[in-house]
C-alpha cells in the first residue's frame, strides 16, 4: 500500500509539499518529522498518485 505524506505549514497548517511512499517508508519519515517537530498529514494514496 502507498501513502501520501504532506508536510504542513507550522503557522496555518496548510500543505506545503507532498510525496507518495510505500508503507515501509512511513515509519522512517514519521520518526524524522517527530525529531524536528514537523507536522505531517498522512493518508492512503490514490492509485493514480505518483
């Protein structure tokens, strides 16, 4: 399964950029974001997302 991970703006919470990754990469990305206090929004990716 693939997930879309969006990095959110610290001030207003709007998406700044996004990437689509496989399930195995989600934990690593979440750990890195937590270490620096970055806000993320994670959702299942559409089959057409790249």
